[in-house]
C-alpha cells in the first residue's frame, strides 16, 4: 500500500441523507479537485444518515484513495458533523461545503487562491440567494443583535462554504462547546476574512433539512455560546426597578409622616404594591449578581 501523501487541502463535507445527490456531487468535486494542482483529501462526515449515503461514500473510497469516510454513530447535527471533520482534517487548509450541490465546487480554486495569497479565513458569499422575507429579515435582525452582543464582525451574508488555514484549525479545535455554530466560532476567533462571491446553485435533490425549529435553536445556542450579555439582562432591569421603587416608597412614607400634604390619598394596597415592586427589584438585582458569577464561570470554562 502506498503511503498517504500529506494533503495541502482538506475538504470537509457533512452528509445527512444525501444519497440522491452524492453521485453527481462526487463527480463534480473530483473533476474540480483534480485540476487545482495541490494534494488533497475529501472527508465525508456521515451524520447518522438513514439512507444509502454512507454506502455510497464507501464506494467512493474504494475508487479514490483521496476520499475518507467519518461515520458518526447517530445524527448529531450539521455543526457537530462539520466540527468532527475539521478535527480529522490533515491539510494545511480546510475547506467546508455542503453535499447538496448549492455550494458550487467550481469556486474552490478561488478559495485556494485567496488562501495562497495569505488569507487565514476565506468565506463564500452568495449573490443570488433566494429566501422568504421573514427568513431574510430574521437573519439580518439576528446577526445585527449578535454583533452587538458578541462584539465581533459577523456577516449575515456569509455561509458555511468557507476555507480556514491550519493555524485557525488549531485554535478552533481548542473550543469545546457542544451547542455551537461553526461559522460564528470561526468569526469569533478574530482572524481577518477574505470573501469569494459565487452564484448559488439549486439543490441537486431533496429539500433543506433545516426546519424553523432547528434554525431557532441554532440562533439561541449561538447567542448563549458566543455572548455573556444575556446574563446581565435581569441586572439591567433590576437597576431600573429597584431605585424607582425605593424612591416611590420613600416618597409615600414621607407623605404619610407629613399627613398627606400633597393629598395623594395613598391606600394600603398602594403601599403593598410598591413593596412588591421593591422586592421584585431586589430579586432582579440578586439574579443579576448571580449572572455576574455565571458569566465568569462561562468565560473561564
């Protein structure tokens, strides 16, 4: 058996029930990679597919020694599958793309060229993405909010079709989050990005598996994973409620002591409501203090 040549480029392809599109995808990918002029490997990560995806990739491996199959024991989700592929990659550069054909393999040489020119992270940016109004607005609003929370440059037009240098891979592999968004973590690392614009293709077969529920969970996981700001929300509210309730209560007590010179005519229930408001403020501030300690634990771990 010939010794495997260390690849310059590792291509990571997460796969979940893509049997209908894999033969055409493999042929197109093989054609492009054969002409890039660098040693390469392709790591297909089977994310617990229920169809013949893993068997097809096994056939690819038998036909081409550049192909590797990493088979997960069950469906862990695209983010974990992509992360597993990045950990297994041995190349000097790691390229990630989807197996559904929407990411055009013809754009791969542009990614390699940007990397060879010194870019540590090269991100694909589609020019013709078609999505519903709600999805577009939701995506822009989410990334706007996440940029404010995280303080990092997160681009709502960026995709998972991206290349990272092995230096970025080394740092990325140290991150241990289980609930993660891969592109967000790569952006959070802070390396300068270069972009490649491309025309997104229609899916080769089937339909998108990312439901609204999964996308919502991904958004929540991203905000929690990348930012500690949500922990401070109750502290900010308490910082408003507690002083307000304190001033209002002191004013009512002073008015009662002076025998109601302002003719407020506060009832017993009014005093009770102010007391409850004050206790709520104390509770919110207390939760904020706990949030401060949790934020330090989150940061340290």
